[in-house]
C-alpha cells in the first residue's frame, strides 16, 4: 500500500498533467482558432463602427454550418480585389430571399417569412427589389447598414449575388468566447502549480522516510 508521501507524488504528477493539458488546449485554441480584424468601413453600422476591432473564429465556411444571422468574413477577389469583407448571412443554400419596395418600406423575407432584423442601421435610401433562390453551397450576404453596403444586392446578375460558402474564412464571435478560453488557460496553469507543489511536498516526505543505515563500526562496539 502506498504511503502518504508516495500518494502525494502520484497526485502531483496527475494534477500537473491535467493542468498542462487544460492550459495547453485553451492557449492552442486561442492562438490557432481565433484572430482579430479591424472594421474597414461603415457598411456594418450600427453593429460595428469603422475602426472597431472584432474577434472571429477561423472556420472553413463549407463545413462550418453557417446559419442565418451569422456575421462572417470572406474573400471574393472578383468583386472586392481580395479584400477581407465583413457581412451578415441572410439566406443559405436552398432558401428564397426577397425584398420588395424601397427605403423604409423594404422588408426582407426568406421563404416568405419576414426577417426580424433588430441589428439594422438606417435604411432610407433607394434599394432595388429582388428575389433570389440561393444555390446549394452558397450564401446571400448583406451589410447591416443597408444604405451604405456593397453586398449581394450589388451583384444580382452574378448567381443572384450569392457567395460560395467556402470563401468564408471566419465567423465573428463575442469577446466572451475568448475570455472563457483565457480563463481556462489560467485555471490550467493554477492546477499545474498545485500539482508541482504536491509533487515537491511528496518528494520531501519520501526523503524523510528513507532509513539511515548505522555505520559498520557502530556494530563492533
């Protein structure tokens, strides 16, 4: 049966390994899975102002399961000279997106249902009517500032203005998503320190328990 010192050493090793695993996973996820970008224009007002920093999760748009309402970053060299574009997903493959009227009267519908869009900025200028059935594997994207956004509405003659899902390189996430990962990294580091302390205490205890042999001359007395 293990003595107390040996149990402390074992507990220290196990705890340290857990701490390293948790801290390493969280830090690796932050460093490789997320990035930041600066909003370049007013096209996403009021959600983002020009110059705002945003956090985004690096994703493969074709496999990320993008949904209506997601704010994404993508590259489309044929339309935007390779610049990183930030817009909101309004419809995905197989859905029919439409808008009628202009200015404040224009209402966007998907499969006949009006969208609830509380994130929208002002919309007082002229906007064209459209109706597009989004091909599979593509997205219909709009800016939140509908009066100042060069989005899918500007390219309706090119596959209904849609964008291939695999052009998406990131999905915008709240800062809290990274905060929890950083908290996890700190917690992992704390667990690691506890494990090291347990291991040291156990090792010192084992040293005290090692019997000391009497010198041979003592047996001759």
